């Protein structure tokens, strides 16, 4: 089990839940979207990371708080990423449901994080509810290079997200179409699939066009009324349902 995108700090009893997941060998990348969540995830990492099984994390500014972002928040984010040299950036992106989508504020906040990912050589977890090509154009504006996948393997992200010369965009809870996949692949893009990825016909049709080594699975879990023991079971079932949907999609 490898959950490529989960919000541990937002789930009930996060310490107990994390311990149960570790005991179950349920691997994950813990995503943190705003300052309070960065602190919680960083603390979980201190408690649960080991040399044998390092705790994987990502820290970013979600578009839901783009209008609140300021220089102080960015400085704190950069410091957090510098302290965790293996962390990804994100999740960052655009979302038409939140303020700042139409006036360019979300674009500005995303662009700054994309440039930070390039500067620190970290992969970038991307949230997109809206125009996927708009996100790709922002990545191009930030300086993300093409053809980074040529002659390079994806690497074993189950062990540790790698630091590399050319960071990769990761399209979390992917919902784009086949044309977008074609245009995004040359940038070394990875695609994290959620149950919702298979509900949209254009996305389901696009998924077989993604090389299998570029595909990962996620729950994107961020809330629950279940106690940790039941929640672990629910997460395993949810992740397995994504695996099954992917297998069926490729038949």
C-alpha cells in the first residue's frame, strides 16, 4: 500500500492513526496545505520517521488560502522545506471554487511555489480544479524544463521522494484529458489517481495513455468520523478500489 496523497494532520487522532498505518506497512506521503498543517506534519515526522522507513511529506500553500498568503508565510514555507531536505512542495495549484482564481492571485501564489520547487529541486504536488492547461502554462513560465524523462527512471518513490536536477510536476487527484496528458508528459509529469479520476469520462479515457511507471494511487483523505482502527481499514479499501479501477481501465 502506497498512498501518494493523504492529509494525516486533518484526520482524527493523527498520532494514533500514523502509528497504526506504520504497523500495517501502509506507506504514504503526508500532505500539508497551510501553516498549522505544516507544523503538525513536521511533528509527526519527528516522531515516526526512521532510517529504515523515512516519513515522506509535502508542504505547500493550497489555493483555498491563496488570498491569505504573504511574504511571511512564504518565508516560513521555505524554512520548513529547507529543514526537511526530502520533502516535496505542495500541494499548490489553482481552484475555481476559491477566491483568487479569476483575478490571478492563485496563479501568482502557485507560480512562486513552482519556482521554489525548481530552486530547491523538489517534486511539486499540484492541485487543479479548473483549467489544466493554465497550470501547465504556469509551470512553463516558472521554468520547468521539457524532456527530463529522457534517459531517466522515475525512481523508487516508495522508498523516498528523490532530490534531482529537474523536479517533476505531480498532478494530484488527476482530472485532465488525453490532450493534456500528451502535453504534460514531456515535463516528466507524474499522475496521482483518485476514485474521482475514473468518474469523469474524458479522464478515464486519458488514463491508459499515461505510462504505467508514471501512475500512482491516492485516497486524498482529509476528514473522517471513524476511529483510527476503522479508518485504517477504510483507507486500505479505498486505495484498493483505486487500484482495481486502474486495472479495469487498462483492460
